[in-house]
């Protein structure tokens, strides 16, 4: 698949006027969930799932593998488990004065081990139990939706 990257100007126009479709990876190892401390807006400085947007012409399964390679620094072998569709709306974005609207496809993946995790999107990483992440104020509320009673329901 040919990568179709957008210029900064075009990407700003896109997120100003349309939602982005993305994949969130709920990375699990031994009943713990890997979260990263976000470097960029939106959700800057919150613990968040790993993920990224789907590119035009990219199949979801290919996006999952590409995003895992970028966000984890490696591929994974488990079969992704679809958790549902979630909606994330933020008042900010990487651009000043522009809000962000994501349609997120949540997928759980299992890993046995991870090596050096990239620092471009997350400056720190931590493994959380579900109980820990549900009560930690620094875990973004949208992450908690993946584990709440709302899971799999139509966003309100």
C-alpha cells in the first residue's frame, strides 16, 4: 500500500472539518494494560492507550500492524480482538484553536514481551491493572471507557 501522508496545512484542514478514524490498541500482558503518558495534544500528559489514525486506502488489519510497529517498536503475533467503536471528542489538537474528533476502533492485543518502546508519542510507559487504571486520575476518561459498562455500546 502506498503511504499517503498529508502536509501540515491539509491535515489541519481535515481535522478542522472531519472526524478522524483511528485504531486504539489495548495492549495486554499477564492481565495488565500498557498505557503511555501522552507527549502531544489532545490528551497531553494523560496515560492513554497506544494508537493512530487509519490512512486512506489502508485496510484495518494493515493499520493495526503498522500502528503496532510504530507505537510498540515491533510487530505482534496475537490475533486482535475487536472491542467496539468509541468516540473521542477533544477541545484541542496539535493545532492551536482546533478541536479533534476521533472515531476509534478498539482492539485488544496480547504481547509476551516488549523491548525498547518509542518515545515520540509517549514519554513514559506503565503497566496498569484494570482496577488501577479505573481509579487513577491521570488515566484519561476515554481509556476507562474501554473497561466500563459502556463498552460495546453506541456512544451517547
